[in-house]
C-alpha cells in the first residue's frame, strides 16, 4: 500500500515507501513492452498482513490494535487473503489487467 500512498505518521520510513513506489514504476514501465509478448505484469499492493513476523515485531497488543484501526475492516489481512489475490492475477480472470497494482489493504488507502 505504501507504493500507492506515503507512509505518513503511521510508518515513518521514506526509504521504504520510495522502494515500493519504485516497484509500481517498474510494473507500469515494463507492462506495455512485455504484454506485446504475451506476458502480463501486475503487482500486488498488500496492506498490513498478520504474519508471524509482523505479530512478533509489533511489540504489543496496543500496536496491533493501532494498526487494525487504520483499516476500514478493522483488522490486518490474513496471509491467505493475499495469496488469493495472487491466484486471481495468475488466472484467466485477470486476463485484461496489465500494468496495475491490485490493492488488497482492507480499505487503508480508501480512507
């Protein structure tokens, strides 16, 4: 999601957000030449995901609660929900998508 929006005060890391914006630039920049060869390039833009590492590094239940409060759905994504979006982009159902970032962030960037 930080390839779509800046981290602001939630996650104060300009370098991290810059790297994610670069991924979106690469996605868009390579999409057109490669789609003409039958290769579709898209990106997944996940929000906060409840991975074991994320939970372990959050430091406290208060931090998890704060992160959950940043999304419209009031929770982090399950790892399987991000996997489902990858399956979608890998399937024929997304055959007309090229050079896009699929935002899977529980409404974080919609607020």
